[in-house]
């Protein structure tokens, strides 16, 4: 089975950027320790500061499903509650080339 690539965007309210940055860094550290995680990187958009982007690689859909049920995802979602300027968008990617 081929790797699964995922991009997620997380738009923070201006007053929540610093707190969300801390919560997302903790999420990244814990996610990198998961079985099935090949890469998990966090970026902040230079075009839209306060919009965070994760770029992830997983061994399988099952590994991603386990990740989505992990305590650190629950903690990050709790930290983001009421702190977002829009919806979190999760994009599993299909290779085109």
C-alpha cells in the first residue's frame, strides 16, 4: 500500500495565534512519535499569518485513522475550541504524477 499524504489548514483568530502555535507544536511532537507517522511538519502561512498548515505522511489510512483518535488530537482540538477564524480543513491527497 502506498503512503498517504495529508495537508491540513488551521486558521487562528488573531488573539489566539500564540496559544494555538504552542498547542500545535505539542501536537506535532506527539504525532511524530506515532507508529505509522512518516513525517509531520508544521508551517505558518507567510501569505496569511495566523493560518497554520500541517504537512503529513502516513503509512496508511489506518495509521491516519488511529492518529485522528489520539489523545493529542483531542487536546489540540480542545485548545482550538473557540480560537479559530474558520474551519479546520483536512485534505488527504491523491498523487497526480
